[in-house]
C-alpha cells in the first residue's frame, strides 16, 4: 500500500516579471556605473542600452503573457517606479 506524502513540494519558480525586474535593475545599475562621467553627464550609449532594455521588456512580457496576472502587472509597475531612484542616486 502506497501512502501519499504529507507535504507535497509545490515550487512554481520565480515569476517572469521578477526575472525581468532583476534584469532591469542590474542593467540600469551597471549602465549608470559605467557610462556616468565625473561631470554627471551620461554617455549617449547608455540611452541605446535603455532602448534595448525596453525592447527586451516588451519581448519578455509578450513571450510570457499567459503568466501575467493583475498582481504581477502592479508589481512590475511599482518595480519600474524604483528605477528613477537609482538614476537619481548617481
């Protein structure tokens, strides 16, 4: 007789929105660290990187649109609101 396990492992992994936000913060942080000059002027290539990051966001959200719920959209918007704070920090 086979018994069912009492505690079943339920691991669904990280939501895709979390992975996109971590990527956004990492790219913005390192982009600002690399392309910010001592005169507080940002190099033009930083804006190209930000455009590519926006294209990545659109592609990643479109690719995983089945996983996106109302809560994940709100979390994504709140997470994106924190990116200008990193911009102001430098």
